[in-house]
């Protein structure tokens, strides 16, 4: 019974502290107590407010492969499903492929000849992922912008360069492992010599 009372008091105090913290944040925001409505209005207008809501650019196509609200909530599930279908089952379709998404949603800055890469905060994917503090790793392997005219890859090396790079990395890793084994054998041999000399 005592434990239940202590737990109840703890939860009440914790809730009070949480409500006090939320109240402090709202009151201390630059817009004051009624700031949330003004904040939403400012963010909608693109004014520099306390919180900038992302406004990703529309794709080049007439419409997206699915409803906008659906894609905002489920695009990651569609991309993961597509990946599984492609990698594990060998089924390649264009509907939810990352390559097609990148081709449609690529943004080219005025006066630039190529679309921005994932390094730019104006990249379509980064627009929302930076806002949501979500780190994406798609572009560690995949190109973050569409192929350039003429078929040359833009932003990522070709498959041969990738294999060469991974081969070099594997060779470095094997060399390091070999050096570690040699050092370990040397240490073990020195320890064995020490033990032998201590026994004499």
C-alpha cells in the first residue's frame, strides 16, 4: 500500500513538473502565450519564425505515385518494401523505386547545370528529414541526384569504382588484421619466453 502511495505522489509531481515545463516553454517563446496560432501562420507564410515548418517542392510529374498524405506517412515503408522486393526477390518495378523518386523530385538551383545533392539543405529528402531530425542512409550507396544527360552518373561513382573501392578497403582490412595477428603472436611469444625464464 505504501508503494502505491509513493508511486502516485511521484507521478503527480512528475506530471506537475512536465506541465510547468511546457508552460514555461510556451510563455518564453518569442511569440508569447498566444504564439502557437501566430507561429503556424508565420510558418505557413514562410516568415522567419521560431519554428520553420518544411515545405518540400513538388515533383516534376503530373501527380505522385500515391496520395500526398499517404506518401508523407508511409514513403519509408514503400521504399523498404521496394528494397526487399528488389534485393531478395529480384523484382524491379518503377512505382516506388528510389531512383524514380529522385528523378522526379530533383531540385536544380537557378543557374546551375545539375540538381543539388544530399549535401545541400535544399535537397528534397533533406527538407523534411532535417526538420524531423531523421538521419537517412540511402545515399551512402545510392545516387542523391538523377543521372546526368548522356548517361554519366552524377554524384556517385560507377559500380566498377565502387567494387574497386570496396576491394581496396577489404585489402586494407585484411592487412590490418594480419598485422594484428603478427603483433599478437609476438606478444604471446614474449610472454612464453618470460614464463620459461621465470621457471629456471
